[in-house]
C-alpha cells in the first residue's frame, strides 16, 4: 500500500510500505490497477508531492493519493511528471488547498488544473533532458541501497549472531539479554550515550526565526535515510532561549510520536530538532555507526512500548532504558574502521543527489516555460 510518505521528489518508494492481504488488494484495485509509468500526486499530508511508479511490483494507492495515466498519443508521462513538479502547477495545487488543520485538495478540483502542452516530440525532448538527471539520481540511489544493506548485514553478523573476527576463541556468558560474548557488557542506552530531546522555538517570536543560521529539523525529516539539510533555520538567540539543542554530525535520531513514530535516521550535519525527535549521541565517536545500526535493529521492540490513543508516542526515558550488549572499544573501533567508509560514501552520494535535484529544479521551469530553447540543446 502506497501512502503519501512514499511519494516524493518525482519518485515513488515501494520498499518502505505497509502490506495487505490479496483480498484487500483486489478490493482496492477493482477500478484500476496502478502500473509502471503512472504518475501519483499527494492531495493531503503533505499536499503537492509528486512521483512516478518505476516498478512492476503489485501496489495500490492509499486514500490521500491521486492517480494519473496519460494518453500516450497526447501526453508523455515524464512531461506530465515534470509539469506537476513545476512552479505553475504547484502554485495551482497549493491554491486549491484548503483545511484549517491539514491542508488538502478536493478530488473534484484536480481535473481543473491547467498547464501548457507542446507537441509530443517537444514534450519528449524536454522530459528526456530532465530525466537524464533522474537517471543519475536513480543510479546513486541503487548504490546507496547496496551500501546500507552491506552495513546492516555486517552489523547483524558481528553483533546479533556474534560472528565477529576471532569469535571462535571468545566464550559466551549469561546476561539479561541472553548469552553474549565474554567481555561484553549489558547497559542502558542512557548510561553509555547522551540522549537529546528536541524543542521548537516559539513561532510567535520572529527573532527566533528571521535570518536564522542554525539548522533545525522537524520529525518528518527523520523519514530520510540520512539527514543532509535542514527543514528550517533558527537564530542563535533561539538556541539560547528555547528548548532547541544542537546535535552533532553522527547523531542517531528517531521520531517518537505521530505518523513518523519509529523512523530512524543519521545526521550528516549538525542540527537542532523539534520535540518529536530524540537524538542519541556518542561523545567518543567509536560507536556512532554502531548506535544507528543498533537502533535500526531494535526499533520494532522500542515502539511496542508506545502509549497514547490517537497519537501514539514514546518518550526519551523509554529510549534511555533500552538495554544493549555493548562490545569492547577495540571491537567497536574495528567495526567502525569497516563501516565508516561505507557511511561516508553513502553520504557523498546523498549530497550528490541533492545537487542533482537542485540543478534539475533550476532547469525545469526554464524548459517548461520555453525560456530555454530546447532545440538548441544537443541531443
């Protein structure tokens, strides 16, 4: 099942999804079965994100998504995708938005959207130029997926199955978490690492936000595999006078409430965060990657302790109380020596993707408006 969180920046994520029975799938796809090339628009929470299905896997759409399937004799699917990402249609979409609590767009308003449609060959030419950026982005995303999978597999081999280098000569001993290698310790997260609860500076004080220079993220950012840029910027005064606290690069962050509950990410920048985010900081640096991979491995058990009715949440103390089997510093250093280069390469690819998207987004309105002569660009 695709949700609004699966649609972003021209892509539809079909991996971080919820699954349903075949019976439910058939019920939800009676009128139409989504397929490769279909374009999807989010009409609520958030409004206006766009993506294209790029897989042949069986998927169906949640209620907040709108589906486009262009007539191939009139409209190129990629041209539609980029048009929906462009300023003109985004402005129209936001103009139709309504709702005091959650901004949303009515289904009946979507067919009223208007955009300029050149000849089909010109549509394909424009889409081809822009999709070259997306091809590079997609290739980088595949490499990122491999690096992340390698790091997680190595973590499980060393710290879940305890098959680290030299494990044959290390006996197992009883512990509160079951048998662990001799020399390891069972400790609470809060006893061996620093945990930080975020905070939001008052929106009623412009001096906390206007001209801000310090990164600040909301809990939605924790959906990102790594955090490479801020949601907003706050001022030094806000950092001094509010609950916002700086967390260093290398901090593991997890969302503790609402729709993002249980999402885990890793900071590639120094930043502050809102009160729906807890950061776990290793001051020594030995365990930074280990902490992230441990929380990813344990997150399902952590969120089982969530409480609350409509708005499920956990708190900082639940995170502090998580027990882990801490390896010796020497083994942690050996592990970091292997995985840190993977993390660095992954981060470099993410920054490259960010730059490619910015270049694409700068080019997009100029191509769609005719400001750039497409015919003058070499094929």
